[in-house]
């Protein structure tokens, strides 16, 4: 393999940085005076990671965090580029003709939940059938996106600060998880805490969970909620042999609200949002592309319930 001279390497790096800088400028211009969407924050982190990797020194190659971030950023750069060319809505990730943003209006979040950190697997970003986008749309000022493995995300720093202070709760059925109730979020010291939820297929969610510090409290849903899911309620569009594993990230959040006896008006709204978005996704993709034979469909999605 022919090695590039230092001058040639610097030229490649400079061109990539200029190109990425232009992409970032486009995002900033597009959002001037407008709502900043979760996808915009992802794109900013992607651009920063690409710039960082382009200027990396040879001795930095052994930095696994840098390498993983660069790999994810490169994958997302192509995905976001294709997304932009398709002209789909940056808020609901659907074709403009099927956009559901008029229906999916912002909602109030219960006082006991300060912020919602949504940790996403990078393959879920801009995915038509993903429901995390509806959480960002419903709670635009309180829901923050984090792409696992991607660097340069201020929200991730905030999440880790919250975990270190004992102010973050993870919705995941680990062996040491406790049943969800309001006392977990409100105690003698805290009036509210942050909630961390995971977005990806079941196996992806397990990996996302392992990336979190063990010090964060884990909570799980009640048996009543699990029985509700086992009947096929609140499922997303990717089938799974185990019924409750078809549940969407949005439905997991809605059921947590039910358990906490919160937001009586918000709960039916979230269910309606998923119903409308699912119908639009079916029109966009068609039933054939949502067949269980598809590789990404077999595993199903979510996340926050016990085996």
C-alpha cells in the first residue's frame, strides 16, 4: 500500500474539514430562528467527530473511543446525506406528503421528571419506523438525543454528570432493577430526577445498557404493564416472536407514565401519536418492506422490559 506524503495527507484533511464545515454551516442556516431538532444535534456531533478523526495523529489511532466514534460518524454521514436528498421531514422522519408534525404537538412533562435522555443505537437514526423521534417531538425542551459511541455530544456529558450525582434513573430490567414508582424520582433530597431510556433492537438495547455506569438506579415496569404488552398493545412495526418485545420505545415511556400516575392527558396523546406515525410509515414503506424476513425486523425493537 502506497503511503501518502505529509503534504498530501494534510491536503486531504483540509478538504474534508472544509467540506464538513460547509455541511455544518448549512445546518446552522437552516435552523436560524427555528426549532432545533434532534437530528440537527446528531449531525453536529457527526461533523465534529469527522473533523476530529481527519486531524488525528498517528499515535491517536489506538484510541478505541476515537476509532469507534469515527466509524459511527462515517456511517451516519452517508445516512444523513441520503436522508437530506430524500427531502423527508427532519422532525418526524417521514416523507413530506406523510408528515405527522401537525398531529404530534409538544406536551408537558411531569415535574418529577427533569429531562429524558434517549440513548439511541446509530442504526435507529432517521429510521422511518423508529418511535424515539416522537419523544423528541412531544417533549422538545426536555428530551435529549444521545447516539451511543459518538463523541462531541454535550447531552452525554450532562447525563453522566446526572448519574454521578445520583440524579438519573435508567428504565431497563436488569437483575438489580427495582419496580418503577414515583418515590424513585422524588425523595427527601430530590424533587425531580432525569430519566434514561434506550432505543434499539433488544440486543442493541442490552449493549447500550452495558455502556452505562452501574451506579445509576435501574427501574422496570410492573407485571401489569408486561401483561399489557404481551397482548400486543403499543407495538411498533417490526415483528418479534415474543409479543412484549414488539413494544415501541414510545409505548415504554407511556406505560411508565401510567405506573407513575402522571400526565393523564399526555398518555392517550402519546398512544395517538404512535398510531398516526405507524399508519404513515406503513404508507411510506409498504407491508412488503416490513416483512419479518427482513434482517432488521427479526429482532424487533425495544428495550425496557424483562425477559
